[in-house]
C-alpha cells in the first residue's frame, strides 16, 4: 500500500508548522511561555504548530475519518488567563496559513484554533489509521535557541507507516540550516531542505567498530540518565564524549550517519509517549537503523498514547546492535546490584 498522498500532506503540514516555529523562536517573548500542570514548558508555538498541522491534514485528506494523537490540548487556553495567549496563537496560525497561497482564504476564529488543537485527543490504538504529532519536540531546546523538531507520524493498524521530521536548526549542508526528513514504510529515508530542495536518500552509518562510534543523548539530564549512558558507552569501548542535543533531531542526525548510537534512559516512573518517537523511529528504521527497548524488543506503537518499554530506548545500526545490547544488559545489571 502506498501512502504518497498522506506523505505529501504531512510534508506540507510540517513545513508550514516549522515556519511558524521559526518565527516564534526568533522573537520569543516571556509571555509566550507557560507551564503545564506537570511543570513542563509549552509555548504559543507548540499550540500554533499543532493547530497548523491539524488544519492542513484535515484540508488535504478525508476529514471524516481523521484521527490525531497529539501532545497538546486546549484546556489552559480556554481559561480566562489563556485569552491573550489564544489571541496570539490565532494570529500566528492565520499568518502562517496565509503565507501559503492554498490555505489562506478563510481565517481561523479562536474557536477554530481551539477545535484544531483538540482534534489531537485521539487515543490511537491497534486498528485503523491515526496521525501522531509532537508539534514541538524539545520545547526546552526551542526555548534555549537550540535544537527542536516538529514530528509527525502515521499509524496504520498499529504500525508506523510514515514519519516526517522537521528540524529547523539542524544543518543541512555547510551553507544551509534546516532539514526535513521523511520516510514511508518500505521506501527508505530522504532528507531535503525546509523549502523543498531536491531530496537525497540517507543511510545510517555502516560503522562496526564501537571505538569509532559517537553517541547521542538528551541535552536535559532530567530526560535521560547520563551516568548510565556513560557506563554503557565505556563498556562498549566508545571513545568520543556524548553528543547532547534536544528532540528527535537525534533520530534525524542518526539516520544520515552523523553519529552511530542514541541512548535514552528515562528516570524511574516516567512513561514515554508515542509522539516522542513515532516519526523518529521510522526515519531511522527506513535508513537501515534498529530501534528497540533496552531488552531488544521492538517499540510497540499500538498501545495508545504511551509506549510500554523495558528500561529505555536504544538506537544504532544492525552491526553494532548485538554489542550494544550486551553492554546495556551488563550496565543495567551492575546498576541494579549497586543499589
Ligand atoms: N522526566 C522526563 N523523562 C523523560 N522524558 C521526558 C521527561 N520530561 C519530559 N520528557 C520528554 O522528553 C521530550 C524531549 O526529549 P529530548 O530530551 O530528547 O529533547 C519532551 O518532549 P517535548 O519537548 O515535546 O515536551 C518530553 O515529552
Ligand atoms: Mg511537552
Ligand atoms: Mg516531545
Ligand atoms: Mg512537544
């Protein structure tokens, strides 16, 4: 089955959302940032990006069967304190949609924006098709002026069949910054600029010597156990220091061979969400990489909004995976026996 139509719509949606995010990151106001109930930050760009992606997908595709699992919801924007923020989001969404000739004819009202955001309340699951969106992945990186991604995947019968990843701050070449990665199941992974240069096919590294490998992890120590990654890297013989960057830009970078390994070990009790991995997973898998939990099980995106994992997520190429899994198991055992 081909998902060409869905892929074209997804690339459009994510590119437009990236335009909105870039505009906000350039001139970020204190008033644009809020705290969610779990204390994590959210900005007008997270909401705006979600509204734009949702709006474009629904315009381009059959909106009757549309299902979207997305990170943000409009709860806080519907409160009295959210009024000003909502106004600002509406303006951003309308400017962004108008900047693309095809969508600008009927401006969105506040209610339209809220509805577009809330169309992301689907629970996903094992049957039918569901879009999976992280409107800004790496909000903390976004706020620092660092890496972030707009990550959109499509599930069909519980499997990820499309992954589109916009990384506005990731270098494309020596001259150009901003990458769009995309993959369709069975079709490989491609990278192009955010303004649609000719796509090139990308592949993970074919390195088989861990001593030459470098590894990615979260910039934020709160998101991943840096000590554990160091232990694993040491066991494996990795010499280079960790490369710490925010967001699924790590999956994008890995898919083109920038690094060889990505290690992610959340603190105890944290549950990973599907929108933090769906698009990145396919981008790496179609580029020849392997993504699994710490026990070597494939990720299961069919269980609803969360991923059920053993300990963490590890990513590398096929040659390095056996040695990596061994180092991970040994390190986890050591950690458990030292407690
Ligand atoms: N305590 C925690 N442990 C692990 N991941 C966390 C976390 N708190 C937030 N996250 C997730 O980590 C994501 C960012 O990943 P990274 O560290 O690779 O940049 C966040 O995505 P958002 O920025 O979309 O909220 C969020 O979903
Ligand atoms: Mg968030
Ligand atoms: Mg995220
Ligand atoms: Mg997010």
